[in-house]
């Protein structure tokens, strides 16, 4: 395996944090066709609202444990007692509205699975089943939303999803590889382009 110690990476990344670097190098922007991955990132992204992504990344194991390893069917059945249990656990963000939103979103997620066959089929249809590759030369080239994330947010809000506005969903599209926003000079730009995705229909 090549050494990536002095390799150029995306400008938003704090390279002094090894776990953050690992996330950037191994996960961010890799195309996913796995509903479990999609649900995990929707839970994490919605929890991020108003916070930094690194804050959520540090609590990812807590979310994995408390949200049944991101089993959408189990989370959809969480009760008010489960909400209270989660509110007592500091391994996640203890925000009642965000916790309740995650449970609500699990139910809406399953509704989309039932309608489309998988959540991935639904969300990938927004990019015509092909990763959008943006040209990013500097940090100023990054955008927070796009017409696609605007439309997706509008659709998902209509379907009853919560804490998933256009900015949050744009981050989701970046993270799960529907949009490749790696810096043009980032060594991962072309590695990610070569990945078809982990298909699980």
C-alpha cells in the first residue's frame, strides 16, 4: 500500500486528527449502494445540525451501539422509553428532537424502501444513478447546497423526514459518494472515481 503521509488532501480536513484523516481516506465520497450505510449517515448527518462533523465522528461508536448498529427496522420500533434511555447516554448528542427525528426518519426510510425496493434506488435517482464529479480547486469552490439537494430536501420533507434540510442532505450526498467533492489535487479524487460502489440490492 502506498504511503500517504505527505499526500495532498482536501482543504477542510484537519490532518492533525488521525481518525478524521482515516475517515477522509477510507470513507468520504465512496459511492454506496447499501441501505444500511445510507441510514447510518442520515442518522449521523441529522445529529450534526449546528455542530461540527468531527464532533459526530467522535460519537459514532455511541450511535452505532444505541441505534442497534443502524438496523433501520429496529430503530423504527423505538418507543418513548427508548428515547428516555438514549437521553441519559452521553455517548451520543443528547438532543431530544434529534433523537426523535432519527426514529421518525427510520419509519420514513422504510416507507421509501417499500415504495422503491431500496432507499438507494430512490436517492441515486436524483443523480441519474451516476456520481456527480465537481471541479474543486480551492476551499472557496465548495458549496453548501445545490439544486439537487434542494429538491431532495423538499421531497423528503414532504415525505415526513425531519432535521434533513438541503445543507444536511448535500453533506450526505458528498459522504455517500453521489457527489465527488474531493479537491482536484486530492489523492482520493481519482481513487473514489474508480469505485463503482458496494451494491446491496
